């Protein structure tokens, strides 16, 4: 990648909390990558000798006097950053190298996407269809500074941040992309902090992620996407109603009483005195056959019209999005 032809600057930011045993390996890689204009380490109130380790490297060191959480520390780093592109990196990542840095930063640098995520080596992530259901959570990511600045402050809080960045990059900017790097990994929380504390932190992370996802999908979704979802819901409702219409005609075809006997045969064999079924059997004959035919045809025609209109609306909204 030819950085010389572009005047964009890149800032690397490393939020850290009690990472004295691990952060040096990360900084060795970052400080030898020539494309970073600056490297900022935000010490989130560490109680070990993280500061002592960090100051051995040519980086900018910022310390929070109290623990503010990952999102707040990242925000502090961005406020001190001079680059138009930000590269975030966890202090405990393993397997980071210049090739991964290059492949992560390049798509953002070349304006192809708003954010690119370096996903860690978890077998689950290699099954791309799974990522429809599993959020892209990775501390190693490159993004434009404008994406961060325009992100609502309420999401710059602990582990909400990654879910919110994904959402805003996808719905409000140029989108995001990712790659799973086979050599990239990290020490799990249970091993780092001990089983009890590690599990507590993991559940705290899941809570933040789920809360952020719910708020984003209900409060921050663009209007066009909201309308699209409503149109899809209406389409599903119309299809269901269409099935009801056809079911009414089937009732007429088989005969109402015969149809009920077929439908509830097993239940009648076990419980012949079922009050609900007996009520239906006693009253179904009172309903006019012609009325049921007209009702079924009316429901079918009405919902075919609704389905066509909803499909047209979905296509129109999908084209806008």
C-alpha cells in the first residue's frame, strides 16, 4: 500500500487494564510498523506495573485515575488522536503481526469500507453463515475517525462499543468488512482473571452486547430500514392470512364436520368429551356453506393484493437502502 500518495494519518490506540504481562508483545509489533503516525496507550487505572512497561516504548501514555471501562478509554484515546484513521488494538492480543495490520488498515485507508475488523482465530468465525447470528466482536479494528466522533456517547461505554460501531458503520456509513486471521488469538478472561472473576466479566460483556443490540435495533435504526421491517412483517402476516383463506375452502371441500373429525381425530380418541371440540362440532353445521365459501375467497383475494403491494414496497425500500 502506497501511503506516500495519501495524506491520511493513522493513529493506533491501545486501551489497557492490568496488562503488564502481555502488552509488551503488542507494542513491539505496533512500534515497528512504520505507517502509524502515533501510538497511544490509555491505561484504565491499572494497579500493576503496566505504566512501567509501556514507558519503555516510544508511545504516548495516558492514564485514567480510576477504571472507566473499555469504551470510555477508547474515547479518551480518540480525543487525543491526530490521525484520520484509527486502529484499535487490545493489549492482550496474541499473534498480531505487520501483515494483519496491513490487511486490516488497507480497506479503510482506500475508502472501500468505513471499518474493517481483524477477527480472532475461533473456529466458529470460519463458518461465515454463523456471523448472521453472532456479533462481530474484535478488539483489532481500523475505522475512520468520523465514525467514532458521530457515534452517540451512550454507546461508548464498556463492551457496548463494538456492537455500536458495527451497527453505525453498516447503517449510516460505507459499511464494514472483516477477515478471520488464523494466527490471531488472545488469553481468555477465565485464564487471565481466574475462573470466578473471569465468568463474571464474561457475563458482564454479554449483558452489554445484548443491551446495546436491543437499543440500536429499536432506537437507532434508520427510517427506511424500519419501514422495510414493517413491510416484511406485513408480508408474513398476509401469507399467514392467505393460508387461513385456503384452509376455509378446504373445510368446505371435505365438509365442516368431516374436516373437524380429521383434524382432531387423535384428540377425540383420547378425550371424546372435550368441551371445545364438542362446541365446534355442534355449531359448525349452523354456519352457511355459501358464507364460508365467500369468506374464504374474500380472504384469499384480499391477501393476494396485500402480498403484491407488500412485495412492491419491500423492493422499493430495499432499492433505497
